[in-house]
């Protein structure tokens, strides 16, 4: 009987080890899936960042252009007002 118990205990130990191995494999697959999701999210964030940086550059360019146009309009208005004053002063 002692040999039978030893074999039975060895089989139980083997079953426990296989169960632990299956659990470890499941955990590993879950981590890899999670990592893949994180990698995808990082790629999306980088793409969004690039797009937003490009939009910011375009907005800054447009703001600078509008500022230049505003200065030109202001200069022309001053010139027009001076011309009108000169005509009225005659």
C-alpha cells in the first residue's frame, strides 16, 4: 500500500503542478493582452499628439497672419484719418 500511496501522492502533486502551470499561462496571456492594449493606446495618444501639434502650428501661423493684417489695417486707418483731418482743416 505504501507504494500505492506514493504514486497517488505523486499524481496529486503532478495535477497541482499542472493546475499552477495553467494558471501561470493564463496570467501571462492576460498580461500580454493588457500590454497589447496599452501599446495600442500609446500609439493612439502619439497620433493624437502629432495631430494636435500640427493643428497648433497652423493656428499659430494663422494668428500671426491675422496680427500682421490687423497692423496693416490699423496703419491704413491712421493714414485715412490723417487724410480726412487734412482735408477738413483746409
